[in-house]
C-alpha cells in the first residue's frame, strides 16, 4: 500500500523539489496516471489466469523496477527528465492496476462468509488508514537523509513483501490454490476494481 501512496503523495514532491522540474509536471503526471486507470479491465484480462498471490508478486516487481527507474532519474540529464518521468509513472501506475483488484479479491475470498465484511474493513483500515498515517512521516524522514533513500527503502520493503507473500502462499493452502476459471476470476476482479474505485 505504501507504493500506491508514494505515487500520489511523495512523487510530486520528488519531481519538483528533488529533480527541480517545473511545478506543472505534477498536474501532467497526475492526469497521465489517472488516464491509465482506464486500462484496468484490460490489465485484469491479461493476468486473469494467474493466482491472486502471483498477481500481487508481479505488481511488486513492477513497483521495484519503476522505483529503480525513479532512482535513476537522479543522474539523468535534465533535458530527458520530463518524457522519462512520464514513462516511469506509466510503469508505476501499471503496478497499481495489477495490485488493486487482485488484493481486494484475495481479501474477500480469504474471509469466511459471515466475517467477510469485517476482513475487508480491517484490510481497508490497515492498508489505507495506517498507510496514510505512516507514509508521509516515513518518507519525509528518509528525504532528509538524501534523495535516494526513499526509493531504496521502498524497493527493499517491496522486495521483502514479495518474498514473504511467496512463502506465505506455499504455507497456506487458501492462498496457494487461489485460481479459478477465467470467467469467474475476471468477474470477481472486476467487481473488486469497482469497489476499490
């Protein structure tokens, strides 16, 4: 969830105050990212045959790669930065398009019938509530250490989260077998995407 919060809360600061891009890039970046959200159904269709956990791991690797690309922006010539940043924002947004529906569907499926609403509410509170509280303080502290630190920490956390999810999948049969027919999986993912929006 820190990855999703990073794009909306931290990237604008990074673009203007660290990379010294003009302030209008924040609006362009946000509009471009929002436009890519129209690809949600297409992204879901492309990964519909994968287990939910594998989709989440794939999202993690997309975020790791794009975090590395944001880090690389620190050493690129300024004349390259605007098109480069839009490309990286596009890749980063794709991680979110993978993560959102898969995570919502996984939480809904794991929760036992009578307690499913409680599972979803707890996830939303923990993911968004705590994430929105922790992220600004965490990344502001990291920026005081240096402009590379937020990306290094985010890459490290995402890497370990992906490994943890892979290990968890192997130990929990509810996660390891979470693959259904294409049509039912797509329907569930799309319903989750609507709920998330």
